[in-house]
C-alpha cells in the first residue's frame, strides 16, 4: 500500500468537488456517545462522503487526548486520517469495518510506502459509538498521542487546541485481507484530500464525564 497524498490524487478529488481544498468543519452532537464533535464530510466520490469527527477537552494541557469518530458507508473498504495533514512524519489512523465492530490501526511512516505500526498513538474504542448497520459503519475512540508527536527533523509537534489544524483523509473501496488484525497490510488508497479542522469549537467542558459515561477512564490528560 502506498498512502501518498500526491497531486494526481488531489486533482481527482478536486474534479469531483470543485473548490473543496480547505473546507471548514461544523458542529455535530453524537447521540450515541454524547460528545460534541467538529465534523468534516470528506467526499470520496460525487455525492458520497465519510464523516470525520473530533472532540477534545476544554482544559488543555501540554499533551491532551481527543475522541475521534469516523462514520462511513458500508462500501468503504478502509478510511484513513492523517493527524498532521500528510502521509509522512505524523500519526496515521486507518480503520475499517470488522463484522459488527471496527478495527483501528495506528501507523506512522517517513516514506511513501506501507506505513509501519506506530505505538506512539494509542486508541481506546468506545463501544457505544462503534457498530455496523445496513448502510454505514462507525468507529469511535479516545486517542492518546494523536495531538503531540515527533515530526520531521525530530521536531516536536502539538496540534493547536485553540484554532484550525490541517488534516488529510484517504479512502479505499477494498478491505484489508485480515480485517480482525490492526497490524495487517491494507490496499492502496483511491482518493485523498485535505481540510482545516476547527479544534477550538470541538471542546467539551464535560469531556471527562463523557469518557466515564462511555466506560473509559474519566480524565482529560
């Protein structure tokens, strides 16, 4: 698999949805988990999108967790999120449906090739927000290590909790051969694009309480 955000693929998306290069996210309250997310609808073909959602605590420390949610039509083989807006030198989240649940694979690469497994970002699945139905699959997880990481040239990077952050997504119609494994290889993507995601509007004053309500440790660190 080569997850490369190259001009050829970006041009493909631009031809599908004119002008969508730096679209803004918007507010979305998830009834399954209670979190208030900022959502971006990433078009992978005309009229069909994958929803990318992020929620974070209102009290921000040097390193802070987020809750990430991805909702995709069942035809999506796998969906990816680049936390730094690039294939290389930032945490990558790849996910796909696995029966009634979903699998999340944490990756990081410094080159344009199959990204190796990355232990610097840890995902804890929130069961109430993770399921598959007739039309869509949805996965929700708390991520620790997605907002602070070592980037290019060993530069420390922390995502801006008070403004916009550049994200990128990837899409493939083909599922991994071993969907139950978070270390499996997955096929090359067919579409990618970028956007600016509003973190300031994604803050939840009750972040810790919502984590507890959803069965995870109720802290914001």
